């Protein structure tokens, strides 16, 4: 019954609701009365029904329960396991970005970063990813960001932002690779992996997956 309400709807009458859910008006009315008693639905003086305040409370509770700590570490494990390179998640921290989660490459030659390390926004793949949506519309498909030697002369980085339920970008997820290992095949693999995990975390946080997908490079978009 609750799913019968659409974003563009105003108050809905009993007949329309019973039609949408495929129930008789008697059964629909009984269900509406039960939901109204729990404040999931509110009946207006006009006789129409709207969604009730209990849903807002549950939605807020759900958003607060969606924690980065539950979703980022497993994503980094997958990135490192499939690429054999270092995987990192940076969070926005004012006008900077801070390393919040990190898994080092198992290979001897790798870049070094520490949890808590602060770097500037707008520079490097992670910095660019975090501010991508700051200006509103995104000018064409750009994700994931790939930078070569921008933060360190011997390092390549691939990163993409994640979006939360409020439409904000709490941070970015990515892979860093020494330039001498950054072959076209490695780049293609890392681009695909990073975008996949950014989309997975965005979905887990209740974020706008379509918005992120729209900013993805054409060769990485899934067929419609």
C-alpha cells in the first residue's frame, strides 16, 4: 500500500488506492485504517490519504544507520584483491580531503599513504572526484578520474565519488598504481573496478546511482 504513493501524487482517494494495489475497496480501507493507526498514512479532512510522519522518522533512522564503515572496507578489499594495488577512501574535510580508509598493495613497490593524512581538494583523482558535483551539472562523462603524476611524479590514481542519501558527496574511492605498472590493461581494469565500487557504495547509502552513472565514461556504462 505504501508503495502505491508516487512522488508526484497529491492526496489519493480510497478508490484510486484500491485500484493501484489491486485490492477491493473494503480490504483497502481496512489496510488503510491499520496504517493510519500507526501514522504510516494520514487521512485528510477531504477524505484523501497522504503518507504519514512515521515514515519520516523511519527514513531518518535508516539514513543514520547507513554508515561508511559498513561498506567502504569490504569495497577496498575487493579493489585490492582484484587489482593487487593500493585502495583508498578519502573523505571531505572542509576545504581538504582526509584519508579515512586505506589498504596497501601487497606488492613491494607501492605508494604510501596513512589514515588521517590530509591532502588538498581539487588536486589528484580523489580531490577532483570529491568536488565533481559542487558546481551542479557535470560537463560530460568524466568518471572515473584518472591522473598521472599529478600528486606524485611516479604515481597514477583512479577515483570516483560516492553519493549519500542526502545527495552529498562524503568522499571518493580509488586505486593508486606506480606509473611503471600502469599499462593500458591495468588502467582499463582499475577504471572498471573503481566505478563499480563507487556505484555499489552509493546504492548502499541510498544515494542517486543514476546521477553517478550519468557521469561515467561512455565505455564503462552498462547497456540499457
